[in-house]
């Protein structure tokens, strides 16, 4: 029975039913009207603005770097500016037998099937590939004090020597033996192992011939060889990851002294090279070394800041700068959710992933983890830059490991695009993504939107200009001048599941009449698609950005 029939049959329908139905219809109509206007307001409530004359600063090309194992086709296509050879396994790399040990990451297994090793072969191939691709190389110099002994398979906790263990490697059995995880069946740690079972002592004198080999093979840094040497990897994690050779946590003094020794060796061997450190991980180790009472012993100064102060003191005493990049690793943490180094996940995880990029810069964002409960807003990049300004001016800032996950999805791609925009705006000097995406994955398009949006080498600009969104969580914008042709380039990211129409106000730029528009969205995950040209006036333009999309707008200079 419908209301229209009732309205035409008053003699057969009680008046009260008619009145009730009319009331319901009025309510439904009012609700629908309100929803329509709410939707219209939401679509147009995010305003964008760009002032080309304000906040101008250079954007470092090195923020678009990646760690090793880059998809070769992607590395070649984008000419990735910097590639890092790092990670836990490089702490134990022995260049003479060209092998390493992954420590607790893989049952303390080292070596491989290589029975006739070529000294430095793995690192040489990486540096050569980088040179061919036009990429700078970051090479990690072990400072832990021990490196892998053998080129063939070996392990630090053999069951035949140290007894039954909690877990054993199901894939590799050197000489038919089992490799354990260094824990007894009850979970307690095996602590009486011999550090020289599968390792040899390493010191600056051992590492110097390797640096000489790299210079001889590839040239000095200024002639295209290894440009940056990293002082080991995550030293505050040695006591866990590499507890078979360094079971004790590293102290303030140990990190300082080792850095002095190894970094000065690198500088003496290749004065044109840059040094990067301490390359540690996470908020807790920015604050403290982990050695009980160590921070109090050094005046309550945070571990990272004390490190900077000590590197500055060395230059003041010796007249040589041995630290060029202050580098830390950063992975986002969200309570009860897997964000970093994880698949896209459910809707809750994806929303948290997009929000958590604010920890890099936003002083109003409270970290959604235990860290946020006990600490002020992290503001990672501005904080690092302020530390450098106060403790060692002139030092560049790097993040050589980061990963927000989901790179196989549009959610991860949008997050990565947001991160690259933040890096440029916040004046980060260098960054290398851990776990790079495959060339065909959505995450790769986050890099393409900045480095090859048209498939013909079209690039985002190299000079930041003030660009603002009234709601960065919904629609973010990153603007830059392109010095090669004077164009204004804008990356605009719609982080919502609805199309968003927004007005953009433009100041300080004389635009050509038509802008080129390129969009990557869930409508086509295999390509960045060129859209119809966009009309632009001296005061700006209006545009609609598809749901879950990133858009590059290139506005030529009139």
C-alpha cells in the first residue's frame, strides 16, 4: 500500500493514518534534504591555498631514496637518487669473505652457498648498479666489533654444541647440524656461547682496507664512488639482534668512542665522503641508551642529543667534521594495530595509517600508542632539526629507514605520497624507504607522482612554496616551483572515500590559462591517468579530486 493511493482514497482510509504518513514523508524529505546539503558542504568545506612568494626553500632530491633490493625496473625508471645498503645483517658483514650474519632475525645464521667468495663482491655490485642508475650509495660500515667468519653456511647456536633449543631453523642445516635461536626450551637465553664460534674480531684497522677497496674500485665520493658511509645499523639493538657477539646494551660512551674511531678512519681514507649516524631506532632509544643510569651519568641529556654534542666536540678539538648527517630510523606505532611493514589491513588500520603521518610534523597530534600517553607530540622532523640547530649546527637530517606499510594497496600509496610531501615541506635532507614496493604496486606510484608523473620524466618541483589545506586529514596539498621551466606543481591527496570538490586560492604566481592534471586513484591502479586540462585564473581554480586519489597539477608560468 503506498501513500499516493491513500491520499486518493480518503473515504476508505482513516484520517489519522493519512496524517501520520504525511508526517513521515515530511520527515524523510527533510532528512534527505539535510543530508544533501551536509554532503554538499562537506565536499566544498576543504579549502586549499598556495602562496608562491612565502616559505620558499629548496627540496632535497635525496628524500626520494630507497633501501637495497629495489625493483631494478623502478630504480632505472625513476633514477632513484640514493640507495642504501643497510639493515641488521650489515652489522656483521665481512668484506673479505663477502658474507654476513643476520643474528636473531634468522637463527643467528651466516654465510651462504658461496665456496669461492670474491672480496666485497656484494657491495661492489650494489655500488656499480647505483652508479649506472645515477643513484648515490650509502654503505654501512660495521662497528659492532665482530663480523662473520665464513662464506659458507654457519650458525652461532648449534644444537650439537649448545643443546636443545626453543626453536631451530627449518631450512638450513650446516654440516647436517641444527641452528637454534639461542634460547633453551624453557625460553631462557643461552649466555655462555663462544663469540668466536662463527665470528672474527673486527676493528677500524680491519675495515680500512675495505674502504680503500671501495675507493680503488669505484673512485672517491666526489668522483662517483660511495658518497655516504653509515656508522653501523641500530646500535641500540645490538644487545638483542646480535646478542651472540654483543649481549650487553650499548652505552653512551661506547657509541661515541666507536664512532670517533670508525668515522675518522673513513674521513682519512676518503676526505670527500660523508658520514651518517647513529642510525638508531624508535622513540625510546632517542631518549636513552638502555644502560641503567647512563642518562643520569651524562647529565640527563637524551641519548641522541648527547651524540650530536659529542660529534660537535670532536670537530672543535680535531678540526675535522666526522658526522655529516644526523640519522635516525622511524616506524609508526599504533596500539593494537599493525601499521609499519604490514599489509593494508582493515578499514580501522587504513584510517590509522593515514592519520599517523602527522607524527612526523603535527604539534597537535597525540601519538596513538603508549608513546603518546607519556610524551608530548613527537613532531619527529621538526624535533630532529631543532636538535641539530642547538647541538651541532650544519649537520643534515636523515631518516634512512621508515615504512608505513600497505604499499600493495591504494591506502599505502596515498600514505607514502603524503610522507614524501611532508619530507619536502619539513626540509628533511635524506630519506630511504625500507621495503620498497615492486614497480607494479600502488606504492611505486607514490614515487612516480613526484618523479615521473607523465611517464616522460615529468617531475614535481624543487622549491617548496607555502601550500595549505584547511583539513589536512581529508585533503592535503604540497606545492613546489619547478626551476627547469618555472611551472608551479601541486600534489593534492584525497584521503577520503568520496569525491571532494575544493576551491584553491592562488597568490604570487602568474599562471598560464591551462594546467595539466594527472591522477592516480583506485579507478585504475596500473597507471597515472592524464585528465582534461584545467582552467586556472590569477586567483586560483576549483577542482574535484576523486575518492582515494593523488593528483599532480602542473601550472605553467604565463
